[in-house]
C-alpha cells in the first residue's frame, strides 16, 4: 500500500505530464491523490516544496539510470551516451525537465542539477586521464552541460509546436560540435594534453602528496596546460 506522500508525488507527476505546471494546484493534487490539502502542506510545506520534491524524485531516478550505464571502457563513449540519455529524458518528461532546468529559483542552488554536473565532471575526468581532453575539466563541464540543456529545451519547444521531426539532427549536430571543441581526436602527444591527463589522475594518488604539494603540482600542470 502506497503512503500518502507517494500518492501525492505520483498524482503531481501525472498532472504535470498531462497538463503541465498550470495543471498542478492544491485542489487538483488533493483530488487526484485522495488526500486533504493539509496533508500536502504537512508533507511538503507548500506547493513549491511539492514541485521541488517531484523534480528531485524524477531527476534522481534519471541519474541512477545514467550511473548504471557509465561503465564503458572508452570514456568518450560514456560522454556521448550520457548526452543522448539526457536529451531523451527531456523529451520523455518535458514538464518535469522544464521544472528542473527551465525554472530556476534566483539565489537558490539546484541540488539535482549539481548532482548531474558532478556525474558529468566524473566522466570528463576519465576522458582527461585518457589524454583525450583539449581543455581543463573545469572548462569542459559547463560547456557540455549548458549545450545539452539548451538542446533539450529547444527540442521540447519543437515537440510542443509539432516541428520535432524538422529538428531531428539538432541534438547530434550540437553534441558533435561541442565535443569537437573540448576533445582531441587522438591519444596524447603534446605536453598540453599530457598535463591535462596527469592532473585528472591526481585524485587517485592524492595520498602520496601533502595538501600543499597537491596545490603546487596542480598549479604547475595548469601552467603547462595553458
């Protein structure tokens, strides 16, 4: 038997999927979940808290799936697959996706977006350790993240006005253009690429250096990479 909290989450998710954010109100959620309005407020504080909980629940399930797929020998393949999975999640869950990425609250960090960024950075560190990253992880991560979110939101808009088929290649074309900017097409050859690869590998040998040595070595490698 599901709990009142889960019934509220499920009902809100269904309302979002069928009618968007405008379909979600205290009255509609209460009726769909079979609970009193007070139960919603007791469980989530207010409607904003409920929306945040629904978004967090959906994004957590997506990230669990994403983590389960990140076990390829080639980290670049994981990067490509991660982009594709991200965009597909957006198209399968447009209302939820817009809540997560298209409706940020000023001054409030997004925990769910932060976790996604953390996973992306982890993949990019593996790419860098293989000598395939052209720019530092700290520069590549926001570039890839922003581009994938932009592609997803553009395709959601196209899906809404019935022009999705006309934009079938948008995601892949943008993905390839961004990856061509941040990746090299070969194994490391120059000092720049080797420095980025070595910096990405530092966390695995951090116990061999003092904190001051780690900072100094990181600064030296950044200088070589530039």
